[in-house]
């Protein structure tokens, strides 16, 4: 009986993210393409703000795509944050071809500030337009992206909107771990409640792409409100919501492309550097470990264990057939969110098929980040701690 109850609990834990994922797929829409709203958005001027530190491998392609934009009124400001490579030279070369691009040099990193937040705060004060598009240097936009992102903000009537680009993955670690972004977002955040509330607890976003209204940004404190943070994806929307502003998210996979990391080491460092500001904190890591392992790892482990015992002719220890069926069903549906995401967001099929291993790996990294924090060990990123 106890094993039957455990099996039912695991089934419920597998059903929870599936049900919310299916619901959220309807709410997590692509950027607005309504002709009337896009026409209005095309008249809005926007400052594209790119913080860049050692980005010589990606900044050129990002600027080339912006040059192809169909939007009429925009500027591109790049802040060279003490780069040790050819980032500045590449930007200067692009600015000679396209006058809307301008290179600025960082005034330096103030004590207590994270590098990216410091760079974005400086860029916001250099911008001449009332809409601020904060863009990571490794994000490449489609020609119509600026107009549609502006249209999405107009449609949602939000002070801050964040788009989730298509995530390119090359290495094995990327294929398994990067898609966890969508699994966590759509499997555990009720987007409808987020959209109808300014509760900071529903703050969500992707640090790769933010569009803010400048007046609201300054009133909320912008990046100065999260000066020491490494996790602007959660912290910036939370700052806006704490100031009473509405924030929203959208699917930007048809408008923007990004490859965050290139290898196993970068994936680990990237996930560890800001994990304690997300799931890997003492309040959340326990419940999330229970939800993630209980819904995605334990069902298949217990099902395979019992199946092997059956095939070997071992005793079933009184395990009812109904319990084995429940475990098998739980194991099956635990894969469905990743398979749905693979189709919708064009993710790696290998990563989807190895979902239980992705979840286990992800959870281990969260606990590693928490332990490192307890030991006061910092994770270096872009040459800084």
C-alpha cells in the first residue's frame, strides 16, 4: 500500500508541470504581429543597448543583423566594458559603415556592482530615446524584430517586456541543460497569474532581451536596483514589480537567436554563477528538488527497477500490477513537456529524450551552487568574480 501511495504521488508530480506547460504554451505567445499595432510601433524610436566585455566572437554578427533592421528610428549603443580582445575595434569598424552604431567606453566598475548591471545602467543614461532595448552581445535579431518587440510592449501595455530567443546548442551539455530554461519557466510559472498581477513573486524574464520604457525604468531604479546581481532575468522584472509596474514575457524564438555557451565548462560556469539568486537558495531548493526529482527522475527509476526485477523473475515484493502501470504512466508523461518544447521551440531531440538526466544534472548544479555559496566560493565569469 505504501508503494502504491508513493507511485500516486509521483504521478501527481509528473502531471503538475505537464498541465501547466500545456496551459502556458497558449499564453507564451510570439511577439505581436497585428498590423495596426505594428504601424503604431514603427513610429517609436528605440535605443538598442549592448553591454560588451570580450565579445569579439559575437558582437560583429549581432551588429550586422541590426544594420539589416526594417525599423526606421533606432540607435545602437555598445559599451565596451574593459574588454581584453578586439571587441572595441570591431564595433568601431561597424560604426563607420552604419552611423546609428556608437561605441562608448565604460567609466569603470563601481564597488558592489556586477559588470553587466553597471554597463546597462551607464547605457541607459547615454540613450537618447524613450524605449530601451537591452540586448546581449550574442543575440542576433531578425530584420523585423525591433518593430515587433515594440508592438508586443504596446500590446501588453507593460513597462518591461522580455523575449526568450531561440537557443542554439552545440555541445552535449548545452543540448541537455539549456532547454531546462523553458521547462522551468513553462512548467512551474502560471503565466496567466503573472500577467494579471504585479506581485514580485511572479517576476520572470530572460536577461538576453529586455525592452523597457525609460521613464518607468528610471523610476524603478533600473539596473541600479539590482547592482550586485548576476541574475537580471529574474531580478530586473522583480525590481519593476516592486515599484508597482507590470512586466511580461513572450516567445522571441522567431525573432532572435542566441548561443549562450560553447562548451561544458561555460555551461557549468554560466549556470552556477547566478543559481543562488534563482532556485539554488535555502527557501526554494528543497521544494524544487522534490518537484523536479519526484516528477521527472524517480518515476522512471522506480519503473525500470521493478521492470528489471520482473524480467529477471525476481519476487515483486507484493507490488500490484496497478502500481507498475501508474509508475509507467508517470514515467511516460514526465517526458511530454520536453517533447512539446522540442517541437515548439526547435530544441535538441537528444536533450528531450534524455530529460531525466537533464533534470538530475540540473538539480546537482543547484545544490553545488548552494554549497559553494556556503563555502564562500565565487564563480568567475568574463574574467570577474
